[in-house]
C-alpha cells in the first residue's frame, strides 16, 4: 500500500500572507486534498524579534478566506526547539557532528585573508577532527560533518536533478553557542517528525534542500519528494514587489475578488492543465499534479484575474455569493446589511451577477436595492428627470399600481404606455432608471421593478413625479 501523502505550508509570521505564499499553500493543499492526504500548517516563528501574533493571525485569516483548511493544530516551530537540539546532540554522539570552538573573530579573520588571496571563503573548522581531550572549557557551536567529496543531487520534480559539489558545502552550524537551533535544522527535523512526504515550496529554497538533506542522511531518515516552484513576477517580468500593487492576500479580499476565483487564478500561476483557464475546486483537486508545474516564473496579470472573477461570480451559487459579499463588507469596514436588504439581494442575484467582475461592481449594480428613499439621482441620471419626464412618470404610476406584478405583464404595460405616448421604450427607460436607482447604468428596468415589488417601485416613482409639481 502506498504511503499517505503529507504536505505542509510553513510561513514565517513576520508580515502578511504574501500572494506567493498563498500560491505555495494552495499547491500543497491541492496536492494533498486530491490524493486523500494531509495538509499541515507550521508557523516558523523562530525569529523572535520579527515574529508577531498579529502576523500569525494575518496568515490564519488569509488561509481561512482562501478556504485552505489544514489538518490538526498549527505547529509552532519555536515550541519545538528542545526536539531540534535533541537531534543535534544525537548527531554529535554519533560522530556525525562536532563541537566547534572557533570564535566569530577567528572565522572573520580567516575569510578576510581568503578574500585577499582570492581563494574560497568557505570556512573549514580545525575542530572537525580534533581530539575531545583538547577541547577547551569555552563556548562552542555544534556543526554537522558535511561530506567533502563527491556531489549531492537534489532530485526535484519541477527543476529536475540539481547537482551541488560537496566541496561547496560547509559544515553547517546546527546549534548556536547559546544552545538555540538554526533554521535549517529546525525545518529538517520538523518535516521529518510531521511525516511530510512532499516538500513543495518556492525555488528560493532550492539551495537549502542540499543542506537539509545532510541532516536527513546523517539521521538515516527517508528523504521527502522535493518540488521547488518558480517565484511569481509582476506584469513587467520583474520579481513581485510593492510597486506591483496589492501583495497581501487580505488586500485581494478588500479589492472584492471572490475566494474561488483567487484559488482558480493562483492555481494557474505556474501550473497548467491543457488549455483550461476556468475550473472548479473539484476539478483543480482532481487535475493538479506537481509534474504540471513549469520552470519559468509566472506573471501576475490583473486583467486575467478580473476576467476569472467575473466568470466565478456569474457561476456561483446565490447563497454562497451573498455569504462572500458579507465577508467583503466586513473586511472593508462597511456596515452590515439588514435582513431585508440581504433578502432582496438574494432575489436579485440573477440580474446582478452577470458581468460584475468584483464585489464593488456587484454592489454598484445593486444600488437600486441598497439605497433608501428618497433616491438621490447622480448628475447623469438627474439629466433624465426634466419636468416632461416627471409628468410622464406621474401618469404611468397609477397604471403600475393596478398591474398584475409579473415580468410579462409589467413589460407589456410599460411598452404599451410608451407607444401610446408616441415614444420608444428606450426614451422612457432613462427616467425610470433615474427614479428607481438614481443611476444610468443599472440592471433591466423590469428586473428592478420585480425585485423591489409593486409598493416600493410606485413609491419611488411617486417621490420623483411629486417633485414635478
């Protein structure tokens, strides 16, 4: 029976959840979920000066918004420091690591001389093979005994075989002189102890793999499968930075992109399944494989993202869309909607969600629901409300008050009314939009009437017609 797939996402809580980190989390989540495996979360909070509870919460909130649920409790790397130290001492006892008493000044003096003479600055400790009887009573670090000959080959699913000559590897420090473990040791021990079978992470960690593999091999642990994915670049082809706009996942939520569309878009950043651009979570879990990840950096393209968002909004279940819309309002500090408004919104989704690419656009289309009487027309809409138009609306209102309130009946009535007054319906649509929504760009006049109902529709027309005298 094959081993259960276990992946992990291991962010450092030193800021928001970066969009690149979100994609890494998504790839790990998709790979595990598509194979009935586990997706684990580890917070790499060993940098105590920069790690903050607020940043940890931002990561958790970002993952929650994206819908990337993890199995079990999140693991704190800092809390596992005693276990990391235990492994370092086990390697020391096995003769695969050693105590190094070299001071920082001695190491820097060596490197300065090496630079001056044009030779390698890779530090070779004189304590590697020293007789323990010669050890001084002084502070020391524990270093691993790196292989000196041959080569280390990182067998990477994305990058292919990456070969590093062993004479380019130093005897990495495992434990500092104060007894605290280094990052490389902590990652290798945690990945092993958590049973991680596949390490899927950014290719900026590729060189780390060779150093972490030393620990695996020295401990006799089976290696995980490595998949180092290219980083995301901005639209200009340069490494993603603040100048490219939103970086934190929470900013994308505040910009009004639905989570399902973000998952779809992020999955396509660097991975492909044929020519498929638009797909569901179920399809993504079924299709995703690390062998489909390309070697070239992906480019962030806001036009493609917005296009996908529009398609997801149009395809989304109305109740799910309403749920996310409430989350958007909360994330942007806007007041919650009343139950009455929410009910009307749900009824109106059929005429709101087509061609809305973001939640702000959806809300703009829903102005006729969200605005309260009296409706204040903007400048464009107000131009349609001259005295003649108001008089016509005043004359139309009693007909609507007595109409059968169905789309066919209302549409037939208004169209016939326009004809009786020697005008095409388009001439009447402008004043009706202005009266019902206070805007010129709205859903269909008849959709608005049906959603608002007879009483609210005629009340709004009366408000406007009444102003005409």
